C-alpha cells in the first residue's frame, strides 16, 4: 500500500513540470441518491469515494462508499444526525466525518471515526456542545495521523490524534469563525478562510497563526496543491463576479480567477495542475489551469456544492442536488 502511495508521489513529481494538456472536461455519469448529498472525499489509493448521504426526511445520515471502478455504491455506513464532511487518511485507511445534531440540547457536534478495512464505526468523538455554526470542515495529515477540524462554534481548530481516536488539543483563531480548512501535509500548514475577506495560514506544529491574507468578501472553501504549494480559496461576491483566489504557500495573494456565481467547494489535482470549483447557483464546475492561473473551462449542468478529485484516475466527483456527478478531467 505504501509503495503505491510512493509511486503516486513519484509520478506527481515527474508531472509537476509538464504543462497541462488541453482537453475537454465532460460528465461521465451521475450516481443518484434519494436526497441531495453533502460533503465528499476520495481515497486515491483504493479508488473509493466517500460521500455523506441523508435520507429524504433529513433524519437519517449515512456515509456512502462508492467504488471508483464501477461508480456504484459498495457500502453504506450509519452516521450521527447532521453529518456533513468526510476526510480520508489513506495510509491508515480511516475515515473521519463531522456532524452536528442541533435537534438536541445542548447541541452535539462530533467526529465519527470509521475503519476503512471493515466499514465499521470505531468510535464517535465529542467535539463541542456550543450552539453556533458547528463544524465547517475537516482535513487529515496522513503523514502524522493528525486530524484538524474547523470548529466555527468555538472559533478554534480542534486537533484529533487519529491513531488513538482522541481529541488532544485545539488552536485558537482569535475569535474568528472558520468556514473551511485545507492542509499542506508536507509543510503541515493549514489554510483557514474566515467567511470574510480574511484567510489565515496556521502552523499545525506550533499551533500559531502565521499570517492572514486579505482577499474577497465572503471566503468559503479552500484546497491546496501540494506540489506547487498554491492554495485556492473560493469567495462569494454579492456585487460583481465571484472569485477563486490563488495564494502562495506563505499566504501571499498571487491572483484571482472569476468563476460561476457563489462558488463553494474546491479541490486540486496536483498531477495535472488543474483546480475544480463547484458553483451550485450557476450549476457549473469551473476548471482553473494552475500553470497560468486562468479559467480553462466550465462544465454546465452540475448542481453541486462540493467537489473531490481522484488524481490516480483523473476523475472528479461533485456532490449536490443530483447526487454525485462524475466528470473526466480532460
């Protein structure tokens, strides 16, 4: 398993200096679900896709496991009420899913830990009972097994030791409320939009905010290209074009790219140096060419909020109203 990951990283290093070959992104298929799906994440080693799937009543939540070869649901795993975002540790084969049940008092926000080998729940970790915006994002560093949770109710990043499945620490965001979280696992730097015109760069080791970058008005999502170090932050503009900002690894603003109205989710394929941005209001996926940070294409007819890329297969998975839409990268 580790050898496969190493081969993927080696391939990425080789392709990092190669310019993107022009091609047309197309919708390959749509995997239907009984209700709109939520957050989505990919295990590129096992070619599995994990998506949060509520039932039509919104009272039962499952984690659907999609086989990336057949594009069919291979398993469903029960989750806590209000489940929202998954993240995958592809080295340990563990999946972490945030959830906030606002129907109970006090509010119960948790992270469910799942063993990917058995598709069984290992444990559920309590995160916060503070009423508020809840848990707005999650990411995992497979190199050290630490899980980072954007906690918008307490204005912190909570840290979970994934190997022990315990909450171990938190990082103060100085009163700022995170809307998402992205990670450069090599540098262990976190990129945290605040839903304003500010995005913070946080050192995961020292647990300190290194800098904040001014960009946009209502920053929502973030994703990192681990090879170039660039960070892509979606911003929802109420006046004028909605944008995706391109930041350097240190948080400096490189440029911004106009995309469809009110973008939310974003993900990057470091191999092809393509970034995919989901704009549910425009019902399209924007494709940004990372070699020159320009809009390369848009794919219409995709009413999705969240997006995840499998760099091993060059397929993109968009989660939203139609279930999961599968797109080719080029």
